[in-house]
């Protein structure tokens, strides 16, 4: 696999990645989900979603199951 693009962000120090042939889901340690197209010519998120109301520090990998994605937060 060759590198398509790089992305550097001070806000993303640690992240978990779940990938398929046509989508990449980045789960940041700050509690944000970023959906990407791995075939895109440049870094351009398809969607971004904050999972928690407050800033959090998350280090657990998300768990995909069927059509759901399970994410563990600080209290839920």
C-alpha cells in the first residue's frame, strides 16, 4: 500500500483507526470520529462527529458490530 496523503494535527496525538476498502474511520483520543475516503487525492473528511459534550481523553479502541459502533467514554 502506498501513502495517499498525510495529515498532521496538534489536536490528534493518539487515534484508533478502523478501515475497510472504501472507508476509514479515525477515532481520536479527544472523542471525535472522522470518516475518510481512503482513495481521495487529499485529506478531506467526509464527516466529523464529536461523541461527547465535554472534552475527554479516550484510549479504548472502538468496537464495530453489525451496524453499530461501540465507544467507551469516561463514564458511559
